[in-house]
């Protein structure tokens, strides 16, 4: 029996929790076509599927996990691929509710431009802003400072529709 699947890139949260992991962080990857495999998706060998040539070896980005709030830096070796069953042939996008957040570090003497991403199905810009304002996100930023809550107008939040470069 043939099963329609898409191949989707994801990250695993780097924060180890006592109650398990936070679940995958799906990366935006548009226009994924369905593939047909003859096995259950979990048993299909990814090595037999022609995976996209992404990300590059130099790829790096910062992501905030919406399971635990930890913001971490990720590299190309942190990107994994998985198969998702789909009920119909078509074109899909993984990580379609992915947002980029940009702001200046909140430490008084630091003006480093900070940028990180968040992703979750059904996520909205207002929900991202609420999490930022509630001090949900924690971690050390690229400048070495901890994340601090800032006024709402200090954040630029926008949706990502293509692969993060």
C-alpha cells in the first residue's frame, strides 16, 4: 500500500527537562510536495528519499522553544528530517506558524541587535508578544546577556514564510 508523506525539517530543543523533551520545533520549509512511500512513514528509510539540499554547513540560527522558553543557538548539524503522513496529494509547508523576533539587547550598556525565531502551530504575533512581555523566554543571548522583558514597541515581530537562511 502506498502512503503519501512529506519530508519536514525540525530541531530538538536543547534544554533537557526532567519530564521529557519539549517536542520538535518545525522549521519553515515552503512548497513541499508529497511523496509516496510503500511503507509506514516511520519505517521508510530517509536515506532512500532525495532530501532537500538545505541547510548549508555554515547555517546557524537562534530559536526559542515554546515548550520551555529556553532560547538557544542551533547549527546545521542540529537539523533533522522526518516524514509526516498526509491524506491527500498536494503542496504543503512545514513550520508555517514561524515568527522572527528582532530587538536590541535590554541591558543598559549593550545595543546588540538580537534575533531569534519561534514556531508553533496556530501561533500568532500577539501570542509571541505576550510571551516576550511575560518574561517567558530565558537564556543567554549572542551578546552574552540574559533575556529581559522590554516595552512592546521594542520588538519587531514578523512571520517567516521561507527557509531560515
